C-alpha cells in the first residue's frame, strides 16, 4: 500500500518569519513537497484473544521540523528529509482472568532510521524503542465498575530530536444509578504526572540544545450520563483518556 501524506499545514509553507523570542524564530518553507510512503503489514490473529504482526514502512521526502543556527538566531523550519525507514513488531492480548475482569495488553518494538541533508550537516541515525500499554476493566457488584490504563514509551529519536521516556496512568470508577439507566463516572488522567516531553536537539554544529514540553495532561473529570432508551449493554467502558495516545503523535511529541 502506497500513498502521499495529507495536505501541508499553512504555517509550514508560510515563508515569513515568526519571532518566538529574542533568540529563536520559525520560518515556513514554501518549497515543501508531499511525503510518499509504502506500508506493508503481515498479521496473525487467534480469535479475538491474541494477535502478532510485523510492519515495514519506508517514507520518502519525510517531512520533519529542522532547527539550525543562523547568526545569533536559532531558526526552526520544515524540510523534506531524504528517507525514513520504519519497522514494527507488535502483539495484542485480550483475556478475561475472571468473569468481572477484562484485561488487554499491547506491545510494540519499533526501529526507525533517518537519512538526509540538513543545513550544515548530514543526518544519518537510527533508533530502537518500545511502547507498552495495559488496560484493566473491572465489572464489580452492585453496579460498580472501575478501569485502570497505563502506557510506557521508551526513549526514542525522530530525525534531529531525541526524546526522553514517557508514561501515563489513568484511573476511573463508575456507579450505576436510577435503575441502571444513569451512571456517575469519576476519572483521573496522568495521576503521576509522568507524561512529559523532553530531550535534545542534535546536529546543530557547536551547539548543545535541549527542550522540555509540559502537555498539562493531568486532569480529574466527574460526569453523569442517562440512557433514555433500553439497556442493551450491562456496562459501558469508562473513558480514562487512553484513546488519544496513538503512534502518529507518540514519538513526534
């Protein structure tokens, strides 16, 4: 399967410089080209319990952010890097250790290599990293339910940027009320405040550059839902926010 990337963001194409602070700025690149990729996957699954697969994904004209020094200013822009090659081995497990307990496990082992010309240097590096996630759903007695979700992303590299490890834990609890037509849910996201982004920016001659981002992921939510129709399902999944964490943004951030 092959295809071009989605449309470019207007900011990436805008050639005018945006001043970020006294020493840094962002400048778009009107000569950006679409990136092209081919995706090959082989998957084996056993019922809905277990699956394992491998993926090969080369991308040409890989679109990335590029940071470099221009005089006394550190300039960020978007470029087409020559090539990124991505390998992925992943597995999924879904079991019921008990009637009231549903457990799912997902694991990935990824390898990516990057090659291309930067301003003032040539980039040729690679990275191997893993991603692990678990989800526990508990259907307790008397209308109570609970959920525990965790993920871990090991240190990784994306072109010019290295990233520290990230992890997150979400919890939720719910109680059915009003003859099981209503539900009160309390959930907490990133309870240990461990999903922080940081690392180094490499390939800037004679410069040591670091970055740190706080996504402000930690939150607590209290909600109430009421079903005006018939109860076709005894229990709904508690939303603890784990659907937002997908591979497209995990390493880039």
